[in-house]
C-alpha cells in the first residue's frame, strides 16, 4: 500500500496563532502515528511561522514512523537536518517568503547545487527526495544529481481533476513510469484530498508515498483526526491498476 505521511505544519500554525502550546504539536504527531499514519512530515521555514526548529528537535526522538523534513537547502536547514537525521529530506525550491510550495526544481539549472546537497545528505545516511514537476527532462536531471526519490508536485492534477480525471492524471502516470525506469522512487504531494487521492493512487504506478497536510488537517476539524486518517488510508488501500 502507498504510505501516508501526515504533514503537521497546520497544527503548528494554529498553535502559533495564540501562543502557548495548544494544540500540542508533538502530541498530535504521536497521535497521527497511533491512528495509522506511516510517516510524519514537517516543513520548517526560516520565519518559523508554523513548524519551529525546536519542534524538529523534539519530534525526532519520539516518532516511531518515518520522519520526513521538507525545505529549501540553506546552510541553516542542512545543519538542522544533518543534526536530526530523519529518514528522508525532501528538497523544495521555495524562497524564504513563499506561502506554500508552488513549483518544482529545475534539476538542470540547479544541478551543481542539488548534487552537492544530496552528497552531503547521503553522507549522513539520509534518503533524499526532490520536489519536481512531470517533465521528463527534469526527471532525468533528478536521476543525474543522485537523489533516491522524486516527489511529484500534484497541484496541477488537483486543479484539473474535477474537469477531466483522465487528462489530469495522465502526465503523472507517464512521469512515474519514467522515474521508475531511471531507478527513482516516486512520492507525491500538494492539494491531494479525499476527493482526488484514491483515483491518483490507483492510476499512478510505482507510487511509494503521499504527503498530505492542509486538506487532511482541515478534514479533521469535521471528522476528527483519527477518523480522518483512516479515511485517507482507505483511499490508499488496494492494488493499483498497473505497475507496467
């Protein structure tokens, strides 16, 4: 089954809006695992507007599933993740003031940067994933810089899904096949939700992991966190239609 990693940034956003420690980010992460999530994702940003550096340090010793840390590979970010040693680091090309991730890496233009960063992370035993779009050239570039996986940026899929499901998913099916042939693992994330996740997971071959935060935490306001995680896991159950 495709693994579900819950991004808990929005829980930290809610905490930070009032100050104090309600809701408790660490407890929420442990609860997500207890309710069935197979991973926890955080994306610490320089301004600490949601996940803080201390959250990352506090999470590492208490998590029992895979810890995935997303971020732009600044020196400060790299020092943090090398200190923490998560299972996976997902590299995103966000500028410091970005509201959310909105584009993938140009793996050709940033080849030298990515090679150096991935080499450093590999030396610390950390699996790397690069946030990219579906262009075959960018996938080939990702393989060239030595990453273990790619994370497909799925906002275009989510935007097109209500209009034409087959057309929406087709580039991702093709991209996943190209990535697999290049020896890369395939993750996905951004704007996946209860409406579009099941179809994506059934159609896209070789999919290993999805990272979902905003929609899942929003759904938890209505359904409760435990029930919501079970609903998302249900979307991921079963065998995909093709791995060819």
